[in-house]
C-alpha cells in the first residue's frame, strides 16, 4: 500500500482536517515534475545542434577548473546546496510559526517551488499549532486528575476510618481490623510527598532514607481537605432514582460513604482510561505527520534534484511537535498511576485495561458467512420450486395460510432484512471513514463489523427458511381435521430460541454486543427515566420502522393462546381488545421517541428537541387516524386519515433532510446540500432524497384503500410496504451518522467527556 493511502487510513477521523494535506502537496510535486520533463525534452532537442567537440572542450575546462583548490570547491558546493532558509516568526497570538524562504526564486520555473514551500509552511504550522493546543488541554486534564486522585485517597481514609491520634498504641488493633495498615499509610504518605501532583516522580524512597524510623516522620494525611470538596451529583441513571428525585425534589447528601467512594473510583478509572486513549492518539498523530513531512520532502528532492529535505527535517525535529516528549512522559506516568491505584499494582492487568487488544478478523467468520449465505440461497430456491411444484398459489388452503402462518414468519423476515441493511450501513460507514463505534459509544474492540452482522442475519435466515419449509403444508389431515401440532408450533419455538440466544449469559455469539443491545433497549423502553444518549435515540428510531413487527408479536399471543392453531384459525380481528392493542403497539415506538425528546428538551433547554417532539405527535395522530380508518367506513375518516398522514409525512421528510441529514443548506458550496460531503458523488444525495420521499409516501396505500394487488394477498402487500420502510430506514441511517460524524469533525471531537467525581470549593465560593 502506498504511503498516501496508508496515511489516510491511519488518521483519527475527527481530526482529519488537522492532518497534513499530503495529497495537495503531492499534486504540486507532480506539476513540478511535469514542468521539468517538458524542459528536459526541449533542452535535448536544442543540444543536438551543438558540436560534440565544443561540448568535450567545455567538459575539459570544467574539470581543470574544479581541481585548482579543494577548499574553494567545497565552499562553492555548500553554497550551491543551500536551497531554503527557514526562520521562526512570532505571531499575533504569541504562537510562533515557521516561514521558509526559497533561495532559487530567480530560476526559471521557480513559481511552483514557491507555491510548494508556501503550502508546506501552512500545513506544518497548522499541524504544529493543533498538536500544541491538544497537548496543553491534555496536560491540564492530567493536573486535574492528579488533584482528583488526592481527594480520592483522602476519601478512602475517611471511609475506612483509620485512627491517627495514637498510631503506635493502636497499631495492633488496626492490623487486626484492616489487615495491612501499611497500605493505607502508603496512600497517606503519597498525598504528602507528591504535594498535590500525582504525575511527579515518586519520592517515597527519599523520605524513607532521610528518616531512620518512617513512623517518626509520618504526618496525618490532609483528610480535612474533604471539608472543601463536594461530590459531583451525577444525573439519575436509574428509573427509581429519577422518580424519587422528581417526587422529593431534593439533592443527595455528600455523605462520603463507601457507596459514593466506589462510584467515585469508577469515574476516575474511566477518566484515566480516556486520558490514556487521548495520549495514544496524540502519539499516533505526531508520528504520522512527522513521517508525512519526511516523505514529502524526500519526494521534493527527487523531483527537483535539489537537497532541501535535510534543512527542513532539521527544523521539523527542533519544532514543538518534533522535539517535545511531554506526551510520552505523561503517558508513562498515567500508566504507573493507573496500575498503582486501579489495578492493585498488577502491571499486566492494568495495561490490558488501558491498551485493549485490537479486534482481529477471523477466517472462520468469513467461512461461516459463505456457508450460511449459500444455504440461504439454496433454501430460497427450494422454497420457490416447492411452491411451483405443489401449485400452492392456487390451492384452497392458501388464504388460511396467508392469514395465520405468514404473519408469524414475516416477523423473522423483517428482522433479517433490517440486520442486512445494518450490515450494509457498517460497510459504508467504514468505507467513508465514519467513526460509528465512537458515535454509538461502543467499547473499543467490541463493535461488530459488517461481516459479523451479515453472518448473524444469514444464520437467522437459514433457521427461518428451514422452519418455513417444514411448515409448508396447505391441506390438513382429513382424518383428524387438523394440522400436525409439531409443525404448527415451529414458529413459536423459533421465536423462543431467538429470545433465549439474545439473553444468553454465556460468552457466545457476541455477548458484549448482545448485552449492549439489551441495555440500550431497556433504557429506550424506560424513557424518559434514563438520560438519552445517541444510541438510545437511534435505537428508538429503528423501532418506529418495526411497527409491523410489534403487531406480529401481538398476533403471536392471540394466535397461540386464544386461537386454534391446530386448524389455523383465529378470531383476533373480531376482538375489541385485540384491535385496541393493535393500535397501541403501533403508537408505542413513536411515544418512546416523543418522551426522549421531552427529556432532552428539559435537560438541554434546546427548542429543537421541542420541534422534534411535535413531529412525533403529528405522527402519532396520523397513525391513530389511519388505523381507525381501516375499521370505519365513511369519507370523513378517509379525509382525516389522508390529511394527517400527508402533514406527518411532509414534516418527517423535511426533518430528515434538514435536521437529521444536514442538507438543504443555504449558501452551501454544494447547492442544496452542505459544505462537507463524504460521498464524492453529489447525485447520490439527490437520488437518496428522492427515494426517501417516495418511500415516505408508501404508507399512504392503507389510507387510499389499496389492500389487495394482483397475485398478492393483503398480508403480503403489508410485508412489502414494511420492507420498503426498512429500506428507507437503512438509507436514513447512513446519512444520519454521516451528519453526526461531520458535526464531531467540525469540533475535533474525538474523545468522550467523563464527569469527574469531586469539586474543590474555597470558603468564599458558592
């Protein structure tokens, strides 16, 4: 792989604008190379008119002159080698920048060289300033974490209630109570010796050598610092805490108990891991950019036949990004502090937490993916052949099958198709360098790649198709006047198996991803009792697409518990309770999304969330009227359903384009789109918007009374409309995350923000 592609692939996606623009500099070098090639061809044609004797004479004279004085020859060669002169200039913001002077500006064709060094200076100053800015922020964060650790140590002493007044006399009792008092004494002594700076060199051995008896020089730890420390009260993260907070309207007391200590320790551990992650990205950023400047200068020397890289590399090495070892030293100290305080001194355990192993692609995933995909294709072909051979489309039991069995299996079809669309999304997100693991908040190395998602969907497709083939009988047994109980229970057994695998506690079938999905689903269902994160709102949006799946689950309950599944008959539509829940389950996903918007409106005080809530209110009204029009005849119901559905569709479509996708920006460099586009072809955006509008209006078929189509049962038509909505959601997913990623890129947001557990307040502070 060429360096340019490798350079782009190793970039931090959110910092892409802050990296050296290698391709633009490379394009200037191509222009220089092209110009030199044209001049050389012209020079060769002109040289053919000169005599060979004259050329030989000039070469002889040159050789004679060059050997007169070795010292003069070396001096002239040194002057000839000087191509650039680099100087540091102080800027208005007190930050220096480097400026390169090209010493061969009078030569013919030097305009491109001047353009190259001007662009090179701009890129280097950009990289150097960005690196210095981020390092300063990280150093400040490390200083704050140093103070937080000291507060945590004092907190630990207070919680464990160690006696200090008469340590010698109480040493025996303290040992009996705590087992290892020296551990607590080390923690106390560390606060005193570090003088509030955790990342200074460990000076414990100095204190021990200066005192014959460490107990004599020992002083009590500054536990009284906790009088000025307040524990940060995090937003309620459980439904019970949220409800209690709303009812009592009181703040938790700073009790400094063991529960609060464990919570503070967890927060600080997470903050240390995030700080170490930042330092690793900074080291990678520095290494890649320094390597890029070295590569581009070597290319310049090769193209221009000059020796300018040595001087420029010397300047780069003496600059802040080239000479500062602050990140390396700080990383070593962070690792030492984390291992000491959060890994019980276990170096391997601590480093495994700080440096998680990168996810490796396994060949068995690709192998199983091919096996399951091939099996699914073969089963689909077998299903088509059986339908044609048995003439099932014209059989008498076709209607009964479509009304009772098809809704049961269509649930798995919706799930499989949604998973396939998600696997396509993950592939495209990776292709266009959209950092979806960071946006979703996945733990590093646990996110599923497109092959793994497609493997799960193909495996579920194989199981579903086998179940369909085993339950494809159209005629009941004439002797018993019923179907086989075993085959009729296959759909129920399949859904029980799917639920069992999803909640399986064993470390199989991507346990971390399954539990992440369960956690997000629980937070989504409990809205607005949990703080709304991006993953929660994204999952709720997916649920609004799966309304028909929830109705299929309702049909499962009605069919197997209140229907006669042995004769494939049910009276669900005749039940008022069933029709009521048929409407409720369709509203629930939109209601959840509405509650999430209300929660964010109350927390962020942003009116955009209020407008988003109005969008879901209009959708809920449209669903109610549209569902009611299916069971009521009359023109009034049709008009109300059509009007509400049209308003909701227009509102949702506008929100998709403007708010979720960030398109239709006025004055954009790309008309009707936005300034920054990750997909290189603008037509993709316009086609996607047109498809989104068409698929948005697909649900109008129920309002217009189109319930049957040639050769299609109404349940099959409903399944097709649902699949079209899943397709629309898959398109929406890609552009939604693209917009979110660009929002993070605009703010260079590549890290999570971790709330620190302590605040230090002076006496005069409120």
